[in-house]
C-alpha cells in the first residue's frame, strides 16, 4: 500500500471499491489491527491506535471468508463476543435471538457453521459482528455470497442499523452498485493506492482519472488531441467540443470519455454529430443499449430510455449521435 490518506468522519459509511487484488482487505486489516503497517499511522478519534489489538480498538469486523468458530453453534458464535465483552448472562440470550432474527437466521441457532450454506455463514458473521455494538464496523464483502434479493434486504438492514446507531463503517466491495447505493463516500482503489475519494455522484459524474471513470459505470473512450475551443480532434476526424473547465496543452494526446447515457441520437446529420450504423441492440428492460460503429472510427455504446410504443431501432440503421453537452465529455491525458 502507498500514499493512503483517508479521513473518515464519525458516523460515516465509506466504501473501499476496487478490482480484485488492489488491497482493500489489506487496508481493512490494517485499520482493524490484524496487520501492522510498516509505515504511517492509524488514528481513531485523533489518538494513534497502532499499539492496540483489534479488541482494544473496539472494531467489529466481518471477514471476507466469514471466519466463524467451527466447533460452536450459530447461537454460540453470536454470543461469543458478548461474553468476551462481559455482557450479563440474562441479556445475552435475548440479544443473540434479536441479532439472528435480524439476519433471518433465527431458526438455525443450534446448527454448526459447517451445516450452513456460504450465504448463511455470512449472515451469522454479520450478526456476530453487530451484536457487540462496535464503535467502528469493518465489513469485507459482507454480502458477497447472497442472492440478489437477500443481498438487497441485508444492504437495507445494515444501512438502517448504521444510520440508527451512527456506527462509523467501512465497507469493502468490488460491486460498484453496492458502493454507489450504500456509501456516503467512496474510495476507489487501484494497485495499493487510493485513486479518488468522493461522494457516489462525484465519483460517477466527475471521475478524476480514467481508471475511476472506466471502473465505475460504463463508458466510451475515444482517442484524440487537445485543441483550442476547448475541443478534442478525434483520431477518426471529427472535432468534439468539451467543457470549458478542461485545460491541456495544445496538441496533447488525450482520451475523451463519454458515458452511454450521455450520448443522444440526433434526427439528421448536423454539426458535431457522428454518423454511425447500429450493430447490436440490447433491450435491458427500462433502457436500451445500442452498440454502434462510427463511420471510419471505433464502436460506441449509447443508451436511451426504452419507449414501449416506439419499438427498437433496427440493426443496420444509419444514425447520428452526439454528446448531450460538452460537459458530458471527460478528458484525461493519454497514457
Ligand atoms: N499476507 C500477504 N503477504 C503478501 N502479499 C499479500 C498478503 N495478503 C495479500 N497479499 C497481496 O496483496 C494484494 C492485495 O490483497 P488484498 O487481499 O488486500 O486484495 P483485495 O483488494 O481485498 O482483493 P479481493 O477483491 O480479491 O478480495 C494482492 O496482490 C495479494 O496477493
Ligand atoms: Mg479482499
């Protein structure tokens, strides 16, 4: 890991988002105290916690691989942390039942972890972690093994609990929708460092690097050179005006990134519209995504809301398209 500088406010939910192997779990283990970093400091409430064990740091952690105690029943697993935290015995039973209900595992209290599915183990791990009312909640892909409906239930439940009790939470995920929907802020990671920390809409609308732009959401990337305007002369010819906030040296090799939903069909050839031929039609429910081949240029994806009356545009049709606005074009230096 290098150049990690992340300041998380009390009660905030921050997602660490990035591809497999980028260091999300490692960073979480450093924060929790399961790995000791070789450089730098971890602070909770302005005090350095580097010398403290995970228990002393008051963190609750759900590991990527669940890590339940195999010889204990589900109920005993959830009770374990409460006993360690010296909860009075008469309150433990009630708390365990409450937590298991929360994750829809009430009827499995006497099972052993090996008698559960992966998603069930994951839910028990979540219940065990939440039971102790941790000051900081660290979740490493806590919903990874759940099907879509259960995953959504658990996401809503965790977010509700987190809001209600104001637990500062770090959620590791490689699922961008999960990060966009749950987090107050997202830290996008790549190769052991943080590329950008912003709100979900900030990450999506104003990515600071091409990596962030391509990793979160879908985008079209076109090569060209930066010219006065400001604009970009695309490799296949046309000139594309870009937002006035874009500033590069004249002639600098750049890439322009435009999201599919930021492209618009135009009724006729017009200034600045690209001619293209539709090659693939993907009706995705509420939206239709068209793959189009630009005349003399690369292929682009363009999305539009599906019009139930109007039907789909046919494969082979010639169309004209342009960005919704110059501001919809993000420009990055070409590597
Ligand atoms: N104990 C270790 N010793 C050496 N290298 C390790 C160790 N643990 C992990 N790594 C390496 O560090 C990098 C980051 O691993 P990490 O587990 O943090 O990734 P991740 O972002 O959580 O990925 P995933 O989404 O697959 O869980 C990987 O390249 C991994 O091989
Ligand atoms: Mg991991």
